[in-house]
C-alpha cells in the first residue's frame, strides 16, 4: 500500500475523530459534588512507585 494512501487514511480518521468528539464539560471536574460518585482510590506499593515518589510530594502512611 502506498505511503500516501496510509497517510491520507490516517489524516481522514483524525479529522473525523476531532469533528465527532463528544461534549466534554471541564468545569464538572472542578465540582466535587458532581464527581464524588465517580471517584475511586487504589493502593500501590511504595516499591512499585519509588521512581514517581522521588518527584512528587507525598506522605508515607505505611503501617
């Protein structure tokens, strides 16, 4: 398949996707009462997150 055909297909797909994206209310993310039903928390070990924890503020709550 020629490169031009692949590139045209990719650009057409990107164009359709951008024109057909769903409505997205960014302000709803700032409203805790709207979002609290969708929030979830998960735990990951300190060892698995060692690299990230070197770069972000955090509090060690290990028991």
